[in-house]
């Protein structure tokens, strides 16, 4: 099965993320062994991209993609269950506590 984003084929998961976001993933995560100058340039480019109105939805898109990947590959992470508190332990209000 072939996966396309727009007119481009995504061969790997990295390709899919890059095509879906419109930027290379390394721009946001960095690369191992990058120098301080390379990191500064990468972060500067990332700030420029985030300032571009075309990418106003990028943070929301990243969160949505991450949630979809987690849901697809580790759905148990979304099964949130409140934990019971041990009997006899109460949360203190810290009122009147010495500072």
C-alpha cells in the first residue's frame, strides 16, 4: 500500500510526518552532535516558521498527530483511571502553616 500526502509519496514514518507538517522533523528535534551554532540556527529557523501565518495551526497539528499515533500504537495510554487515595490520609490545606 502506498501513502501519499498531497502529490508526494511517504515511504517512511519520518516522510509522513515531514509531509504532514510541511517541515523536516529534525528542525524541531535537532540532530545528535549538532554544534551550538547549528542549534542556534535551527531554533532561529523554527521561530521564523512559527511566526509565519501559514503555520498558525502547526502546534495544534503536531498535538493531533501525536495523539493519533499514541492512540494507534499505545491506546492503553489514553485509559485514564482515577487512583484511590489510601484510607485515613487527607490532603492538608496548608492554611496557617509556617512559611
